[in-house]
């Protein structure tokens, strides 16, 4: 980044816009206007800490759509890695595609967001509703809905989406867009584990790893990393 900037000054709407800027002039330039699910997500920028000139940070972007990822990579390369993030000049030193292996163990790399009541725009909060069964039910319901929308096929997934969960914390993420501020509630997990994944379920768990868990994936929520 061209100047020192507090970490929390760069919000997820800005990062989303930064990514969309590389899709202009491609087959995905109208992706933001798509009315249904946008099948991609991105991690929090890491490591944590303020942005400073010549200080390297990283961002992971994932999608079940290989063409989306390759288009993004090629566009970044065609512009020599130069872009603008929240009004700051950014130079991308390295951009490469990584093929992650499907795993039954994950860690969240950005908060997982779910609605408790979508009509009232009420996010699920463990501080307000401590029902893990409600969380797991909504998480599975949302994941299967996205899976069906993407692959246009049904999946019969028995039991909970995960068998073991290790909670880290709940967070309130402040988003800013066009002068307005929004608060999104999400949860961060040290471990999300499915003890046994059948051959038929590998495709599903690969999908949620690529697409993200919960709501607002294209705003950088619900990104999960596989654990060995």
C-alpha cells in the first residue's frame, strides 16, 4: 500500500470492489449485478496489523467456478498486478492458483454469518441465542441451497454438516458503503470437523470449501481453510 493505513479502515465492501475491478472487460464484468448467489468468497486480509508501504499482506479468493478464478488471475497479470483498494495504490507481487484438497477438517478464515430472521435482517448471535443445533441446521440448509443452485442437483446429506466444532469467538464487523455503516454479526471457529466423508459427499464438502459457509460469501464471509 502506498501509505500507512489502519487495518480496520479497509472494509469488506472495499475489498469486494477491488476484486470486481479486475473483472471489468471480462465475461464476469456483470457478476456483481447477478440477482442470485455469487459463488465466490475471500478471506480476511492477513497478517493482521496496519497497512504500511512495502509491507506484504495476503488475501485468498476461492470459488467452485474455475473459470472465475482463472479470469481473475489473468486479469491481475494483464495489469501487472496494479490496482486501487479504497483509494490506495496496491501492487500485487504474486498471484497463483492453488488446488486445495478436500478435507473433513476446516478452520474459518473469515467470520461465518447466518440470519436468525432474514425478513427482519436479524443476524444469528451466540450471545443472544446459544442453540448450536439451530446454528448447524441453518448452516446445512444454506449450504445445500447454494449447492443445488450451482450444480442443479439434489443431495441427500444425512446428519449434521459437522460433527465437532471448536468455537473461537463472535465478532461484529463494521461495513461501510456509500456513506452508510452496517454491522454484521458472525462467528469464528478454530475447528469445523466432519468425522467421515463418503465418496458421494466429497463433492459437497469441496463445494463449501470453495464457495464459503453461510451468508454474504461474496462480501468475504464464510471463508474456510482445510486443515491436515
